[in-house]
């Protein structure tokens, strides 16, 4: 089975994609807005001296857990978010990978894990590009 991925590795990558889609997608935006709203409500209740009761279930506002095996790829992705490649009309088409090796070394990702981390990173970039395209198209349809 040359090139076939073990089932466990595929499951871990799927969990990473779920985390990214939640964080970069509409669910993450909704959760961020809900957290801000709840923080404002909590401060208001404290200021008025009335009991605070959360309006949202905190567990529902958290992204899927990031598995330990995916932390390196997620941190690498976060470290590279400032290197966005854009095309016409500012549409996001990717992230510049020219500094990845340097950043992997800086993040102390072991050499024997760098290829797998790169593959996961590239999956995250695909989710990021789709998220940007969705966000861009929803802004143009308003």
C-alpha cells in the first residue's frame, strides 16, 4: 500500500480541518461576537449589582479540540498568516511558503515531523482560502 495513509493519521488531520473550519468560519465569528456580548452583559450586571446569568452555553462556543499531534501545524499556520498571497480585487489565493522551513526550525518542529506538518499546514491554507472566498462573496452580496 504505497502512499496509503494510516487510519489514525487521517482521523487526526480531519480533526485539524474541523478545528480550522470552525475557527476561521462562521461558527468562530458567531462565537467571537457571543463572547463579546456576554462580556458586556457581565460587566453591566456587575455595574448594576444584579446577578449575571449567561445567555449562551460556553461549551457550544468553543471550537473542536485541537489534538496534540496537530498543534505544530496550527502554530505554523498562525505564524504565517501575515504572509497572505492575494490576486485581483484582493482575493486571497494562498500563503507564502518561502519561510516555512525557517519557521519550523524556529518553532522547534523536529526534522522527522516537518513533512507531516507541511502537509497539515497546506490543508489549513486550503481551509483559510475557502473561508476568505466565502467571506468575500458574502460581502459582495450584501
